[in-house]
C-alpha cells in the first residue's frame, strides 16, 4: 500500500513506539518490525518462532535493536513501495530529505535463503543529512551473551549457536557489545547496511551499492509478480492487496505453514496479563487464511498449506484422527511449552512476556469445521484433493460424528473451564456438511446416511438449546444467556438463512450489546468469565464478520459505513493488530492474520452486494 503516509516526530529519548507505529518486512521465513523512527525493534532469526535478536518492542533496555535514522531532529513518513513489501521510512530535516529502504530479499536458491539477508539502504534525496546507526543485537531474547569483532566494514556478532555479520559501506566502530556509525550523505549519495546469518557454507559477504540496487529491484519484482495473480478488482483494492501481501509475509515457505501473527506478547491491554505467543500455526487461523487467499486467486499458498496439513495434521502414519491439536510449530512440531521471560519488562511495561503457548493442549472442536471447509474450498476452487486426502477427511468426519457432543474450550481459548459452546457445535456441523458436499459433488465414497443423521442432530441441538427465548437470540453456550460475536459466523457458514427472523433478532441483540461504533467485542468477560484478569479491546476479526453478516442480511448501507469506519482504524500502512482499544489504539500481536483475512472477505462480499 502506497499510503496514506503520516507524519511522525522522531523521539529524542526513545522508550516505546506504539504497536501501530511499525511496518513489516520479511522473506517468507521470518520478519522484522521497523518503527516509524527507523528502528528495527523486533526480529527473530532464522525463523518466525526462533529466539529474538532484536526485541526492544518487548524491553527497551534489554531487548536489542537496530537503529538507523537522521542524526538531527526530523519528521518521518513511512510507506510501502507500491504493490510490494519493501518499506520506505522518510526523514524530513531542516537541511534535506532522506529515506531508509528496508527489505529482505526473497531468494529461491537455498544458499541465499539460508543467509536470511536483511538490507537497509539509506539515500539522501534532497539537500544533505547526517545519519547515525547503532546495531545492538541481544541474542536469545536477551539472555545469551555475544562477542563482536570488527574488521574493516564488517562486524561479526557471535553467540552460542548463531552468528550474524553486519556489512556496511560506511565506517563502523565498536561500542561494547554493539557497533555504531555516524555519517553524512549529500543529495544523491547512499549507504548500505546488510545483516546476514552466517556459518557453515554461508560466509560474510559485503553488500555493495550495485548489489543492494539489484536486490532492491529483484525484491520489488518478486512482490509485484506475486500480487499480479490477484483477481480482486473491487473498490478497496489498495487495502485488500495490502492485506494479501501481509498474509503472504506470514507464510513459512519451507513447510507451507501460516502463522497467526509474527510477534509474541504484544498486550491486548496495557498492564494486563493477556499476552500470548502467536508465532505458530493455528489450524483455524491458517484455514481461514486459505479461504481469503483462494478468494483472491492465490492457489499456491493454499496448496502449500494443504501439503502441511497432509504431513503434520491429517490422520495416517500413526497420527490419530482426533482430537486434533489446535496449533503446531511452523515445522509441524507438536510440543509448544509455554514459559515466561521474567527478565523482559514487556511492551510499555506490560508483563508477562510469554514464549510457547499452553493453549496447544486445549480441546477446540471448531477447528474441524475450519479445516474441512478449507479443504472443500481448495477442492472446489484450486485442484481436486487426492484419494489419500479424502480418506483423511473421512477419518476426521467420523471422529467428529463420535465426539461433537462434548464441552470444549471454544474458539476464544478461554481458561475458565470447558463449556458446550454453540460455535463449536456450529463448526462441527460445517465439518460434516462440507464433507457431504464434497462426496456428492465428486461421487466419493462415504458413510452418507450416518453423516447426514449426525449433521441433522447437531442442527436440531443448536436450534433447541442454543436459542434463548429470553434474549431472543442465539447464545454463547447451551442453556445460557450470554452473547458471543463468534455467532456472526452462523449465516456466513450457511447454517442459517441471513434473513431468518431468529438470526435477525440475534444480529440486533449483538448490535445492542457488543458493538461500539461499528467495532465488535468478542463477549463480555464479566457476564462470561474466561479465567483471566482485565479487559480487552474490540476484536477486529469480529468487526469484519459483523460487516459480512449485515451484507448478507441486506443491510448494505450500514455494512458499508461499518466497513469504512474499520478502515480508519488501520495504521498508516494499512496494517492491523488483533484488537482496537477504546481510544482507537492497536492492541495485541501485530500484524494479525485473522484481521487481514477477514478484511479481504468482507471487502469481497460487500463489493459483490454493491454491484
């Protein structure tokens, strides 16, 4: 997305930039967050879920960072080079204008991919500007000491198990465990800094001006070539394409995994305890991503994720058909022990900082519906699934038929005990219903009488025990009266007609109780305790679900206004975290796949309704 770019004052004594004051670059293996002041304050190497090298977003003193900025007071603007994930941060000073071009080359060759190169190219475009840089890695979340050796214009940072080489076209000097540099550029002059993971066959290699220029051009070409496959031609092309580019950055090329977000422990509420590690593959989130990418015509990412499912999730090779684990490591591992890093103070002092996720051990029956729906759509829109994959689907559906009628932790991963959540029942219905559709459409073998009977039993159970006469609405869990925004999925999954009187009554109840200026809360933690302290902001995926639900209900004008309002809550680059605070600030891990995939779906359906 090329804009809108916004002005930002570069702070003199930097502590924490707000979450939204960041852009994202990546190489389909890891990412870096670049602040509007030119500082990289989040970077894990060599992969999304590896320990951090720069983590000053979680601890300004101990986390480590890569500063690169004008050495004099400046205003900044940040934007993406159009139709790419190349990030430009511009500095406006009294004597000139300069910019930092940040990108990570996406290279198909294994040797270069193992380099995990991160390039920072500084250019003075008008006048002259003094710049400063400080590279201060803090390995393993700031727990592992390192040495630094400077040889000419190359600094080698070595810690046990990881070595990074910084090469520069400007002189550097050591400063304790860090390196610094001060330099001045006149109009038309540039400087290049490249950070490489080195070791084994990958040796330090200087990134000269010509190589930086070539890699810039190649990276731009890669992203534009990828985006050109999009079939979206609607009204919100810029926002939809930025969301697509963001989802692509959250894919892990070696395995086809898609992470929920590339960060850990960015707080859902400042000073609260709702801080989680999202650098893993949630079956639900990734399956929803497949839907959004297929909608736009990106079949390659969907096929790569289906390969991940076949290798790591589906029954077979000794893997059970259930219960499925709700999340996996990007390499398919199942052990994701949750620990806290007590030496880090957390973003703006919001501890705890968590690594790993104990929710991996939860029971969430809804993931079956999300997964089988994504397989159904892949089979329909991309390419037919194989006979072995169909056998896996049958095993999953048979398990759902046996086990749908039990309490679970639900979509929101509450830590307040298992309940008979309506959304879990709904998605079990989806799992069976989509499998029946596949079997019928392709004439595939299946125990259809049993599947139909189970599907219909779940339907009647939801209609009888998920409906509250007192509330005139469907409710969060059986025989209760609490509302839940996850119910917005009922018409979106085609469980209920979007104009059914019971649904319209539910939509009105949700609007009255959980919607604030088009923003939607997941549920009321006071009415439905979730085992955690504190409050949270509105949940952005729910806000986009709300738009879609109103579209399907025929409330097109209201839906469009709610959608346009949601767009104003994006950051200056069109990126979203998980939640939005009552003052409009981004909260939670950033950027969030859930939010961006829901934006794509809402835009697609709203466009279609508007004609």
